[in-house]
């Protein structure tokens, strides 16, 4: 240490004083508002939550080591992402915490599921971390299988987590991380599990919808669609709706496994269908948006565009939002398919609503959009984010995933 070296020398007091002064100047110059993963490193090599001295405060700023920040220090680097507090304040949020997945090497975050009490984080090499939603601290971490195993997502029932790989299902205790059961799936699955009355519903590589019983670990039923299903099925009341990559779809009763229709579109999907409980809405690669009722083969309406539709649509509050590259963000009436408005500068996925404005994420920038006419209210770049999710659509918290493997919570102000 510098002080030990000073004691061991025979230098005069003047030189010693100069050295100490220089050291203090250097240390003060290193004090920043940064709280990257290195500041949250734990003894076992896994990154943990950002330390208390770097927590967000009620006014949206950061108080490192008890020092109040001024306007010239309004940014924080945390989890490899630069947080501009004024941008998030204008959007209606403040930085709450930064948590770390602890994934090693080149493993990236593939999925997150956000719940009131915990966040399920799944990596690209079979790792999994459960983060406490309130504090941002890791509850537990595990690697479920060989790093080459492909996982498709997760869901939850009470304290049981259902984690699906292509051919296996892991049932895990949410609190402890203990494995409760490991079950084989009858077919190779492609989609996130959808829970219905003790059964998990999947789309499969062989072109079927598979219902798997979690109590016995056996198939309940399966139904032919005709081509691989890679887009997540949806539940329209008690009816399962799915579209295969050939464009042929399926409507089937979730309870009785009775087929109710085979809707057809002109292509496969790069997005997941959405539903308001009344119809299934599909934004397709064939440049069209479709609405399908829970029975029958025909669409209720079709909205044609000039582009392949690859951005995830959203339905909320009686409005269907679809991003069309050549037009902008389009708001559609879900009953008739007619345009309500077009926001030419508002491209992206509608992820939330905050203080009456839509929050839109286009993969690069975060935007506030007027929900009455699609006008752009504000926008700021968010380089370093790979995902943006909300726990509740209206005035909930936002959770950003960074390229560095961090999960950042932004709470409403």
C-alpha cells in the first residue's frame, strides 16, 4: 500500500506530504457514478446486484458513497449500460437496481420472465438464474443440462417453475432451486410452455400441438397442424390457437382436444400471435395482419401492408398495435381491422403504458408515443440493451437486459 511504502522510506516530510496529496487527488478523480459488473462481483466469481452506494434514488439520480450528484454527473454506467437519468425521468421512471445473471464466458440471456416476486433468467448455454424482483439479488443459479441443449422458455404455477428444453421438462422449486422432477417430452418442442389446467401446451418440430400432463409426465393429447410450429400458441378463452411455418393454422379446444378450425395465411411467422380473449391476431411474413375467431377456417378481417411484419405486435385496451416498416406504428381496431391512426416516427414494439403515454422499443431507441394519434412525444437511444420488458402493462416497472448479462429495473417515479 502507498502508506506502507511512505513509512519505509527515509524521505523528508515534504516529499511524503506531496505523495499523499497526489494519492488523494488520484482517488478522488476515480470516483464516478459507474457501477458495472465488477463492482458487484461476489467471492465465488459470480456477479451480484449493484452495491448499496450505487442504488437509484427517489429523484432518479445516483448517490455514490453518499455524495449528491449534480447535473454534470447525471449518468451512470451499470451492467455495461449507460443510464441517462434525465431521459428515464422524462419517460416517467427511475433506476431502481441492477442485477447480474452471473453467466460466464460468451453465454447470453435468451429469455426472461418477470413476476411480482421473482425473475426467471435463462441463458444461451443452459444456465438459469432466479433474481428477486424487489431487491435485484440472485436467489439461486443452476446449469440444467449440457451447454448445447436448446431451451425454449418457462412458465410458472405457484411455487413450481416449468422450464422446457427441446425434449425435456424441468420442474423446479422457485424458492430453493431444488429439482422436483425431470420429465421427458414425447416430441421435440419449439415453443415456450403455455399452462392450461395442469397441462403444458407446446408447438413441435414435427408439426403438432402437444399437450403434456405435468402430474404424470405423459402426453395428454396431440393434434396435427401440418408443419413445424415455432411461434408460441395463444389461448383464446378455452381455445388454443397456433400458426405453423407453412401458414396453416389450428384452433383446438384446450379441454376436449376437439379441432375447431384450420385458419390459413400465406406464410409463416417471425412474431408470436396475440389475443384479447376474443380473437387471435397474427402479424405475418406475408405482409398482412389477420384476425381469427376461435372457431372456423376464415379470418374476420385482413389488413394488407407492403412489408414483411417482423416486430412483435401488442394488443391492449381495445387497440392492436403493429409496426409496419414503410408506414410506422399502426393502431388497428381489433373488431374491424380499420386504421385508428399511424405514427410514422413511432416504429417498434409497444411494451408498456406510462402516465398515459405508450412506451415503444425499436431495438435501439425507447420512445414515448401519444396513444390518441401516434405522435412521437420523446425518444432517446439505449445502446447496450437487448430486451425491454414490463411486469405490468400500465404504469408497471420496466426491466432491461444488457449485452453484458445484466438485468436493470426501472421503477415508475
